[in-house]
C-alpha cells in the first residue's frame, strides 16, 4: 500500500481519478480531505493537499 499527497499547483489538481491513467490493477481506497475521509470513485476530483492511499 502506498500513500500520496497532491501538492499545491500539481498538474493533476482538478483531475478526476479516472483521468489519471493508473493501471487497472491500481485501486485508490481512501482520500483524506480537510481532515475527513472519503471513499473515492472514478469521478472523484482530486484537490491540492488531498492524501490518498492505494495499492
């Protein structure tokens, strides 16, 4: 399992998860935004300072 944080002014800020081109074997299981946890879907838009865990 890996954890990533979207930095300010990242080129993927504002992109939906499905637009990122991750391999089909990659699964993003959790996004932490403003201290709250959300379950992400392909349409989830990533924002600066989001943390996400996946494998």
